[in-house]
C-alpha cells in the first residue's frame, strides 16, 4: 500500500477510495507505469514530510508541501491514463502490442519520464532537507522537476485522447 493510500485512504484529490489490485490496470506495462509513478510520489511525500519535521514553516518546507498536493493530482491523472490505456490497449507484459505500438508509441516513454522526474524531485527535496545546499533553491528545483513530470503527463494524455477519437 502506498504512503498516499496509508495517509489518506483515498486517491489524492478524487474523494474516491484508492483503487488497488491488478484487475483495473492489468498486470503488464500500464500497471508497471502506474506503480513506478506512485513509488516516486511516495518517496517525494516522505522527503517532504521529513523536511516539514526538520524545518517546519520555512519557505522551502512550505513549497515542498504544496508540491505534495500537486503530486496527488498527478497520481490521479496517471491512474486514469493507465486505466484508459489498459482498457484500449490491454497489456499483460512489459511491452506494447503491435496495435498500441502504432497508435501510442510514446505514451509509455512519457509515463516513465514523468516517474523519473518525480523521483528526481524527491531527491531534490531530500537535499533541501539536509541544508547542505540552499534549501529554498533546491526546493525550487524540485518544483521544476514536478513541472516537467506534469508536462510529460499532459503530452501522454493528449496522445492517448487523440487516438481515442
């Protein structure tokens, strides 16, 4: 169970209980993309919480806290994207089927890049907490990585919608 689910018992921002189990996302590529993104969000939450505990009320701490809300919404978006992709292009393995590879070849790459950007944001949040670098500057870098993840997800969403007609 993800930290997000443990903390809120719900998918962030949706008001709905967090969906679990392989049935809704399959067991292949889309489940892996979702789970990878969720793990990155969990790491960011942990780093943000540690920052808040170490330096409560500081500008860097507050900036990171705001990003946790954004990441909750992005996690919802990833869940929707992966669910829709699984509905249209079912996957039981780590690669796209021929039909999906022709229709949405870049969506898995964009989902992977978004997860990588969030993981990098989590690293920046951890660095902000240590205070070895400028905490606010490092927290701002984390925001840029979250922005980049959001851009990747927006592009993946546009590609998937374009193919959905």
